[in-house]
C-alpha cells in the first residue's frame, strides 16, 4: 500500500467494484452441520428431560426456562472480551452447540460404558475422577479443533473465549437435567417440585454460572500457548498442563460437595473458587488491554513501511474511537460506509496481530502470506472507507512525519511489497 491522503473523500470509490464481505470458506457446510447438530441436540435434550420428569410438559418447560436464563449474560460477557477480533457468529454458535450437545454426549457415553461397574466404583470416584475427566475432555476437544485449525488467532483471549463458550453450552444441558431431576425428586430424595428446582437454580444458575466455562478455560489457555509458541516441548506440555488444571478444578468443585455435609462446597466456593474467578477475569482484561498495545505498535510499524497512513491509526485501536469513526462514516455516507469501515478496521486488526507474530518469530509457516492477504483485503476496502478529518484527532495522537524505514526483518519483507 502506498501513501494516500486520509481520509478518502466521499465518492472516491466511484466506478470501482464493491468488495465482497469475507464469509469464510466452508460457511455453508458449517451452517448445515450446525443446524443438524442443533436439531438432534434439541430432540435428545427434550427426550432426556421428559424421561426424567415422567413426560411432564410443565417440568420440561420449567427446566429449559431456568437453564436459559444465565446463557445470554454469559455469552455477552465473552463477546465483550472478543471485541478486538470478533469471531464469526457461526463459530460462536458451533462452540455453544458443541458444549451443549457433543460434550454431554461424550460424557454420557463414558458413563454408559462404565455402567456395568457402577456398583463396584465408589460414588466419590465417579464424582471426582470420571465426571471431570470425561466432561473436560469433551469440552476441551472443541478448543483443540478450533484453535489449531483457525487461521485467525488473537492469542490467549481466543483460548479463553472458545473454552468459555463450550463451557456455557455444557452448563446449559447439565442444568436442564439437574433442574428436571430436582423437580421430579430424583436429585434430592423425598423432596420435589418447582421450589426445589428454583433452589437448585439459585445454586447453579445464580451463584456459580461461570463454573464450567472457568474449568475449561485452563484447557483453552494451554492450547493457545501451544499454538503461539515455537518451542516443541511447550507445544506438548502446555495442553497437558491445561487439561490437568481443568480436571483438577472440576474435581475440587465436585469433591467439595462431599465435605462436611455439603458445607465444604460453600467453603471451597468462597475461599478458593471466587478468588480464582477474579484472577481469571483480571488476566482476561489484561490480555484485552495488551491486544490494544500490540495493535497500536504493529500499526505504527506498518505505517512506517507505508502500509497504513498514520492518520488512520487513531481510528483503528481504541474501541471508543473505532465506534466514533463508524458513526461519522454512517452519518456522512450512510450505513454502507459504516459497514465498510468496520470491515476495514477488522482487517487492520487481523493484519496487525499477525504482523506482530511475524516480527517476534511466533507466526506459523505461512505468517507472511497471511499478512499479505490482510493487506490486500485492506487495500480493496480502502477506497470505500470514510474516516473523520485529521482535525478531529487529538493533538497528542496526530501523526508525525514518518522516519526513514529501517531494515525490515527477513520474514516480514515479502509483505512489505503488498
């Protein structure tokens, strides 16, 4: 990309073909698979719930309703973390459906295989060993499939987000079964009805909705570290340690219900899990802020190479500034201009994150080719981009004359010619 006058005036793209939005390869196949998976999972879940409730329609409806309540809030929290490089909605749906259908099915399969020996295996072992191993493996497998295969990878946050979404889906299915059993009286002997289901909802849906996402986060972070690093031993050790951490947290959570007639759960929850929840939340927010620093530094280097005009950087980093730029574009040239700028901002973010990995030697083998592809995508959208005038950029953030280009790293040099 060459130096241009930024922002481009309205109408500068007149006569040029409008670029196509990047929908990703395999979109149709994935959507069909998601529809089929969702249909099968819904039928299976309703059947299991109805079976537990002896076909009580009211009980099925109550269990589904209570299990659904925390889901939008949990998903919104993870999407808020995923603002810099938002994952496609189809992948978000895939993660939720995997957690809600595939992971529980795997756990139920393991339990079915072990059912002939259930009388010989102590309940405590089933609760603290079998359940954590089977459930965390089922949820963590989604992280392995997506993070290793996805071409867009934003670092540890992607591991946290995909693990969290799979955990949300799994918790939904498990909660439906718990609430239905509580209503039927099979969860707590001699006690049944909607009041019991509501009490179980208070413990699982209000006090600890982040439990399953939190456990699986350890696996997601371990796999993310393996994808980011170039060290062979860490590529093997990090996922194993992450999975062990997820199983250990899950086992401690389940095992606490066996201590001191159930009071151990409150002690472990307040004294151990809540501080860990806070620590993970802090680390996630820190990773989000670090992404902003990485994007700003990478775009600064890109502007010195002539890929991005320095006046654009202010509108490509901070969320508030990015949204303000889109509002300006929409007001000046309509909704299509706002959508074009949004696409340009995402392409710039993806380019910056991959460019940073190339500069620091953490990119995959085709890292330079990916940077070039992002640059070409930015170049195709740039004539359609409308940004606020330079005068609206704060004085401290206004671009300075670019210094002479220093020697480029060998791996980044091919991208400089894009």
